[in-house]
C-alpha cells in the first residue's frame, strides 16, 4: 500500500480537506446543528472542545482526519478520518465520521464514503478497508451495511464511551475484490438520489 499522505479530495459538491486548526469554528457550528455531542455513541466534540478535537486528531500517528466541506458555500459539514493505518498489510479504516444534522440522510455520507473508498483502493492500493461502530449505534450499523461492507464480528468490552461506560465494537470490512461491485452500487445510489431531488 502506498503511503497515506494528506490530500484534498473532491466529488459531488463536497471537498474533503485535511483537518486543520482553521476548521475549529466550522466544526463548532456543524456539531451545534443537532447538539450532536450529546449522543453517547458518537465521537462528536462539544462546541468548546473542537480545538482539542483537532489537536488530538493531528497528534495521532495512525490517523488522517478530514474536514467535510460544502464546495459551493465553503461551510464545514462535519469530519471523517482514515485511522488504524497498517501499511504492511495494506489495511486502513474509515471512521470518526459525523455530520451536521441538516445533511444527515442526504447524499453527503454516501459521497464521502465513495471518495474515501476510491482513494483507499484506487490510489493508495489498500487490500482492505475497515469500518467500526458502537454496538448500540444501530443507525451507523445500518449505514455501513448499506455500503456493502461485511460484518467481521464484535470486539467485546473494547472502548470507552464519552459517559465512561465501555462499549462493544462492531467491526466491518470491504476487501479489494469486493470494491468494484460496491463502487458501482454507490454510484447508482447517488444517481437515484439526484433523480429524486430533481423531481
């Protein structure tokens, strides 16, 4: 797998920029849309924590975090990351993903996942891309499964939630051999969504 270096990715009216301190105010506004930090099964920062959230992401040696930007308005819509990057086995994961409430259940998540998966498989040469979520985050599990990812299993008593409880983590993955069919399906989904919006 090629080195995972900072890159700006664009597609379908969205831009993924490497997360940086100048995104703090935009992240604060995105998180405030729906008070997302109050959800115990997510990693969304509280408004006063966005600068620390960015600093933590930048300090992680195996994470490349992005700000999700509306390319037309320049507004920050949320954040997502590559993480647990293992070049020796050609593996990375996509996670730390969250969006302002107003763009949830829109084309944004599918478009971002298509961007990140395309870059991982087609540019970086990854052999597998993993995704993970809290066992109680049923909406996230459903979204990952709609991507076409396969459930690998559950890591029991795996990670701390923001409220101090310990979660079980559901693990998913997409293999390189599965990517062409998933890529086609994601493009088709976006075309259907665009058609529905045009009606």
